[in-house]
C-alpha cells in the first residue's frame, strides 16, 4: 500500500465517524468476553481497511481480548498479537478458533448436563475450592461445570470454559447486587453457549464470504502470551514471511485504574475467578498488567516500558508501517506529551491531522467504565485519543 503522507478529509471523516459511534458493535465473537478497555470493532475495521490490503499482516502488541484479531481475519488480513496476560491470550484464542459441528453438539450437551447437575446435584464441600470473594453457591456451580468439561478435547474444553467466563462475568463482574441463584445460572448457561456457537458460526461465515476457508483460519493468526518488549528477537515471530504493515493497538493507560486481571463484585471486592475458570496462570499484581503502578515510580516504569515496547515494534515491522493507537490518560495535559516523546525516542513520528480537519489528532468521549468511573465522573480517562504514527525515515 502506498505511504500515506497526508491524512485527507475523507479518511478523517471515516475515522471520526467510527470513533463517534456510541454503539458497541456485536456479532461474530466480539461478545464472548468483555475484556476491560476494549476498543470498538467498528473502529478496528475502519482502520484495518484504511491502512492495509488483503493478505497484509497486522500487529497488536497489546492485543487484549482479540478485537483486532477478529476484524483482521474477517477482512482478509493476517494477524499477529502478543499480550502478557494469559487470560487475554486464552480469550483471543477461543474467539478466533473455529470448531466442528461435532464440537458444537458436544458443547450443547455439556451445557445442558451442567445446568441440570448444577441445580440438582450438591457437590461435597471438600471438592469445592475456596476462591477469594466468590459466592460459595456460584463456586460450586462452576466447579461442577468445569469438572464435566475436564475430559473434553482441548478445543471443546477451552470453548466451554469461555462460556463459563461469559456466564461468570454476566453474574458477577461490577455487580452491586448478590449473585444469581443456581437455578438462574443453570437457566442462563445453555442460552449463552448457543449464542456463542452462533457467534463463532457467524465469524466463520464472514471469513468464508471473502474466500477464507474454515480450516485455514488458525494459520492466518499467531497469538503469543508474552511482552511486546523484545518481539523483534522472538524466534516464532521472525518466521513470518512478511513484516506487518500496520500496528493497531490500545496499550494500558498510564495511571488509570483498569483491572485486567480481576473481576469486581459487591463493593469493589476483587476476585481472581476468571483465571480459575479458564485454568490459566495467575499470580501477578495490577501494576504488572498496567505497565506500572499509579505512583511516580510506577509512572516512570510505565513510560520506560512504552519506549522499550515500541522500540521493539519499530525493529519488527515493515519500514513503511503505520502505528495507530487508541490511548487514554489520567492527566492528558501532562502525560500525552511524555507519551509522544517516548514514541519519538522509539523511532516513530506522528502523522498529525490538519487543524482545518479537527487536528492535530482525533478523539472520542468514552462512556463511563466500571465503578471507578461511576464514582469519579467525567475524568481525563473518559477521553481516548487516536494517535497515528509511522516509522521514522
């Protein structure tokens, strides 16, 4: 694709329209799990089509729940993503891995059996683990459902556990009221399983409509559970035949309280339930997933990480690549200039939008997110900036 030396009015209009869309796009597998601070699929789709051609590789070094991966694949692109969060890696994998008709039938059967046993079978308390800030009845229901999925082949088991993640998030995350009764969980489980099966079918159908066969989809994306720092030296990534032409991502926001690794339940009590449900590694504190704490030292660590990460990104991508980000800040007046200097130090230059078109950069107001936003109201983190960079010549 030719180098975009100027951001013209047509592209600016399309991008701002996508940013201004308040409705979170549904369909395909986007609703499998609501990963914190995810970006709109419509924005991702617009940027992917504007900056790449079919067959190009797209990189997301902070891939989160995999929104970019989904939009890359359904538009005929290839995707490589990294994330230090094992939960993000798990969810992204399930969202972009097709299953067979036999898998679908097995998952439906598992959901019905889990619902039946979840209501009528009382598991011995010695078999129910103690998960911090998780209601005992909910834990028992999940334990039984997980035990019934234990001996499934990995592809089916992972899908079933993702269904349970969605059920758990619906029941608990950011809820001020008590968890639903076991009968309500049992009623909801088969419904969510069917919705997710249909969502994956829709994903496969959209890929097939542009000529991508179901069996080839997993070969068109590469997902790694690792830091973005050092990706240029990763043996698995060096095997790519072509360098990514676009980086589209949304890194953690500096000093913004986003819980990537915990659910919050009744009075902001934190629970590690999602890692237990998905059977993935947990054990790091919030600062690890956010790039640094909200202390002065934590902020210095954050900006150091950003510089190192984008230095690696610059060394890995195509020389004509563009780097497009959605970013928020707890104090934009102070932090945005520092962030931009970090990107400049990493070898990137900003593509500013002319002032007559609303520049120097586009932005959007984001609806309140979770309890911290409900309590604090309109804060700087309620604004996201669309930053467009390219590799410096």
